[in-house]
């Protein structure tokens, strides 16, 4: 084990393993009105890894996965009204995987 800040030791161990680790969480943005006509988008956050990383996405409404919503954008539907939307961004490489959840948007309005 290292000396000093436990978080620093964790990040150092993650970095040394080659697995991805997160320095900044993903952020979703866009209108919270279903009829605005613009999709929500998510960033990947800031992920560090020694090996190539691929990203995948799962949009959530009230902490439940939205079927088929697996792109980095999401078009709100009327069933989202009243809900809180987040996106789980997964960073994956041959050494590991990390899932991070974005900020929340909502409640969604008509």
C-alpha cells in the first residue's frame, strides 16, 4: 500500500493495471421538455487508461434502463414526462471496465 491519500493510492493502482479510471464524470445536457425537438447528449467524462478504451451508453429514467437507449444521444418521449433522466457511461478495455453515472436532468416536462 502507498503512503498518503487513499484516493491517490487507488488511482495509482488503477492506472498501473491498465484498466480505465474516471477523473471527471459524464455530463448530460439538453432541453428537459419532450417537445423541444432536440435530443439529450452525454459526454464520456474524462477517462484515463494505458490501453484503448471504447464507450457504451445506457440511458435511465428514474434509475431504470430505457430499452434501446444505448447511444450517446437520447430523444425524450412522452413516457419520460415527470421522470428524472441520467446516463450510465461504460468505459471498457482489455484490462477492465468502469461504469459512471451522469448528472440528472428533470423532472421532464411536456
